[in-house]
C-alpha cells in the first residue's frame, strides 16, 4: 500500500512539473497597434474603402486613417505639417512639388494606377450632348469642373478644352468645384448641365451618364503616383501597406472600380 502511495505521489509531482513547464512558456507579444495616415485623391475613395477592409483582416493591428480630398489641397496640408505617412496624388505635379521640397521618400515613389477623363451629364438630360464641342450649345449654361489650381481633374479638363479650342468659349460657363466628387454631385443634382470628371467617378453614380471621352492626346496622362513621406514615424507599417497597394489583390480592386493598375 505504501509503495502504491509513493508511486502516486511521484506521478502527481511529475504532472505538476510538466504543467509548470508549460506555464513557463511565454505567449508571443501581440503586435503593437499602429495608426497609418494616408492622404489620397478623393477619386480613389471607393477603391480605398474596399482595400482598407481587406487589409484590416491581414494586419488587424494597423489602423488606416484616410484623408481624402483634392490633390493640391492635400499637398498644401502636407507642406504645412499635417500628419501623413503616405500620399497618393491624382497627378504627378503635386508629388513632384513635394519631392522638390524633400518631403517625399523618392525611393518609394511609383505610379499606382491610371484613369480616363470623361464628359458627363445628368441621367435624364435631353440636351443631346455627345462630344466636348457640344458644350458651346446655348442650352448648356453651366459646366462643372474641378478648380484647376488645386484639382488635377480640373487641370486635365482645362487642358482638354484648350486643346480643342473651346476654353475661351466656355470658361464663363465653368463652375469650379473644390474636388472631383463635388463636380459629380453638381451633375447628379442637375445644378449644372454637364461636368468633366474621371471615368471612375462617373461609374460610381447611377444618376449620371457619360456623354463623351476626352480625345487621345488632349491632356497629360492621368497617372496616380504614390510615395511614403520622408517624415513618417511608421516606416515599416508604411512599407508594408505600400507593398499591399501594389499587390495583385489590390490591383483587382482598382480594376473593379475602373482604374488601370500600372
């Protein structure tokens, strides 16, 4: 009986040692939460919302905070010290300006996607517009475009109208908006007879229809450069997200919303 008790005691002690050993193993520390600030052209809004959702499942510790607006306005905010780790512009100009001031990490810069410029009208429009030259018709009283000084879509629109010899004839009809999504809203509500936006913006709304596509060569290529800013304090997280933006998964999302990945 004593021998049996002794063996029982040894068994209990062995189990205790094993359990103690298991308990001594340290659980790997959870990844520290990171907030990544991304200033991006508002025309990317729908695609970025989906990409944000997809990335959340891959990097749950990373909170993506998007600041969406006109590229020129975003550029000014960055120059004034607004928090930003990554910048995605709707035109090279704004990125070039930041790069000239050493606010961009040049080695991380790349062209992300390409877009197309189109003329849109309200879905119920009966004006019969089917080319940019039709903007000179008497029935067209107001044309919405982005403010050329800060909105790339407005810059491209002005280039097209100048190339076609129309700018001087229609500039008094131009209603300048703070960004391309505001141009879209003006056309959706019928506050203007026509507007010039990106094809991706037109595709996002059932309230408008495309009347014409800007002729080839009538404006500079619509490229969206992306880069990590030199002042980022989240270099690794920024590197990881930039890599994800150019991954096949993200490219499929951009294509879904009408962009051409590069």
